[in-house]
C-alpha cells in the first residue's frame, strides 16, 4: 500500500478532489488536516493556510491517482508525494476488497 500526501488551497478543493478519487475507486480513504505552510515560491518566501490530505491506496493506483489529481488540482505545481507503507493483513484485505467491490464495508 501507499500513502499519497497532497496539499490544497482549502478544504473545499480537497473535498472535491478526494470525492472524485473515491468515486473512481482510485483511493480507499483520506485523512484531511488544516496546516500552515511556509515555502519558497517565485523567488519569495510565502506563508499560507492550506489543507493536506493523506490518501490511502495501492501501489498499482499511483500513476492513475497522480494523473487524476493533476487534472483537477488548481495549483500550477501541486504537491503530490507517494509514501510507501505497510498495513496489517486485515486492513490491507479491506483496501483490496473495497477498491474493487461496489459494496464496500469496513472489517
């Protein structure tokens, strides 16, 4: 499994993108957090409030998820980062079952 870390300008945008990914069965779950970001952009140091999500999916979905986010994300250069992860067997089975099944359920 993988986690995909993504930043957004606000919760509304994060929700829109996450729901699109869930509807297409590209991710199984997302955790969403408000954050304060400090970064360098176009030669200046910027500060802003953003929203971050940690998306949960399989390694095989990485390219599809990345493309889908890039298609609808408002940032010129969105932060889309893959993080390798390992889950216990029950949770991994739930992920695999529900990314493919039209009737998801939690273990």
